[in-house]
C-alpha cells in the first residue's frame, strides 16, 4: 500500500523552541522536501505573522510537485489568511480533550463540535481541500472523538487527522482510535505523533497498520518539545522492517542524509550522534568484533546498507580495535603493512585507547608511519602559497594557492577572523572539486605564553559523508589551522581516489 508522507518540517518543525526561518529559507527547504518526494508540504501557519505569509506565498508560487498545505484554527480569519496565501489545502484544528476545553478554550463539547463543523463548511465553501485535526485526540473522550469525526465528515471534510499532541499514546491505543476514526468518518486518516516518550515513529506505524493512509512527519524529527515522528525513521522502517504488509512511499531514500544535513544547518539544530538513520554514528563502527564482522559481510552489524540513505559507513579504531579493522582503515589510505608491522601498530593503538583517548585516522597514520619507517602516505593536495591580512577597520582576507594532483588552484575569501578567512578560501577551491566542508574545528594551547604551541584538530566531510580528521601542531594559529585542513582534505581525496580505483578494477 502507498503511504502518504505529509511533511510538517516547515510548520510543526518550525515551532521547535528557538527556531524561526526567513521566507527565503522556508522556500529553500520546501524545494528540498519536494526533491525528496514528500506528498504534502505543510508550509506554515498563515495567521501568525506577515513573514510567515510571505514564506508561504513564495512556496505556493514555486510550482512544486508536492501539495502545499497551511495550518488554520477553526476560525474564519485563519482560513481567510490561508486563502490569501494562495493555498487550496488547509489543515484546520480544534482541541477535543476535556483538559483543553476546560483550561484553554473554555468551551463545551457542543460548542467545539459546532466550531469544527463551521470551519469545515467554510473551507469547503471556498473550494479548499480540508484536513481536520482533533487536537489532543489521544487524551479526548473516545465517544466524543468519534462523534466529532463523524460530524466533520458529514460537513464535507476530505481527510481526518489524529494528533497525539503531547505524545501520550501507546501504539495499541493509536491503532484503536485509528480504527474508530475510519469507522466514524469513512475518510482517509492521517496520524500526527509526537515524541515525548520516544514512541512517535512506533505510534505512527501502528496507525498505518490499523488503516491510516498518511503520517505527519518532520525531517530529523524536529518539532515542539521532543519533536515529531521523524520522516527518515518512519520511511525507512516502513520500507525495510519485516511487516506482513508491504508499504511504499514516494521518498527518494538516497536523498535522506543530504536533506537531513541541509535542514539541520538551516534551522541551526544539530542531529544527535546516535540518531537512527541520519545520526553521525548510525553507520559508524569501532569495536574489533564489529569491524571484523562488517569487513566480512556488512549485514552482520548493519540492518541496511548506508548507501540506501545516501551515506557511507566509517570505522575508527580504539581500545576495542582488532587487526582486521586497523588493516582495513590503513588500506583506505593505500598503506599496507605486513603482519608483524600490523601487530605493532595494533599494540600502540590499544595502549593509546587504554588511556581513554580516541584514535582518529590522523593518529593511526602517524603510528603507521613511525612503524613502517617511511612516508607511507601519498600527498595529493599540497599547499604552495598562502597569505592572510587582518587588523582593525579591515575585514580579514586570505589568499591560498593549492596544488591538487598536479593542477594549481587559487582561492581568496573573507572571514570573521584570519583562520575563518583562510579556511573559507580553501573551501572555495575544494568545495568545487569535492564538496569538502569543515565539520568540526578545535583549537588547544599546549603550553602557556604568547609563543605557546597550539594544536588544531579539524574534521572535514564530503557530500556523501566521507569523513576525515587531521591534527596539526605549530606556533602560528593560522598556518597550523591551514595545515590541518590541507591534511584532512588530502586524506578524503586519497580515500576517494582509492575507492574509484577499486570500483574501476
Ligand atoms: Mn504537532
């Protein structure tokens, strides 16, 4: 069965505490959602502000394939504002739980029902597609909820949505009231689940199993409080888990990671590392037993292939490392020690790991260099020229010249400081060639005083999630940062070149 994906990143997602998007940013996210293949984009809540209306208008005029919807309370002025934005699809809601009736709306059940019917009729009279939500449905009286659904259906609603507004439902209860809603309304049902108890996706799936056709979801699960059901988890679970029934969505799953990162950057909310599907660690491995398993067959410790969601797996070594993992990591950089050398490298890795330290690929490679006693790592990227200017009353500006595999490139850029300007200039060059960007930057001072040594650790990432970290130590903060960056880029490009060779051979 085809499941309809109603994305509310731009409405409920934008109601995340601390998030507010400009109209232009809303439009750019809407375009990404459209590319991803969502069926509906809830573009916003027109009545809230002028800026919100501008954003929604930009989206309704953008000629997207997805249906565009806007939120409205059950009041004429809210619905008029939606019409004014060029919307022909509204999601209108009124609370039905006694808690909301008593403390928020100060209305009786009959008054609420009358408001709901009036709004649906008003929307239909204006030619709109109307999806009706009974806010706080899961804490509403079950008989009253059935009555509301049946009456709004008679009033002409096109769809019914069941919001688990405070994430209070269990999967079992979600299934029961979904069945109630189908029986009472005979309309297509949506479920809108919140994650207050970490059950949003489970509840949404339970609704689908009980006959709902649509789920309201957001990218990265953003939304009020603990957020909404996350689009990427919901879609991948439906597609990959062993359900008796087969489900399909219109989502191009290979774009999931890219879209997640794009939204995270624009809304300014980082994705937790252990988040399913899109978190940094979701396809990362450290323990020796796991890396060994992965190397013989990824299915041993990965439920799905990372490529399916537009990612690549990564491995790192630490105190749990085994010989296979270390060997595989070195091979990624074209370093091939013999068995004895490999043992010595592993001993050192474990000794450092036992001190509680993380061993990035940079340390692993320097250990390998030490033991192999030669410069085992090839340099594809070399810094051949660099200057930076900074001061008061002038914007920090950098010039860099880089040689990549025999070709010279020049980049210049400004920044908030000399380090930023230098890294921006480098990214201008490498961004074009391999979409490399700085993911993390850390600066430490090793000793005191103005002539102290500094240590810069940089983590860089390319478009498909290949990551590499590099560390550089020096006296000059700017030059040390530039060197770390160039090292990191060198490793990513080395990985890519070797991968391409493998595919070619
Ligand atoms: Mn919500």
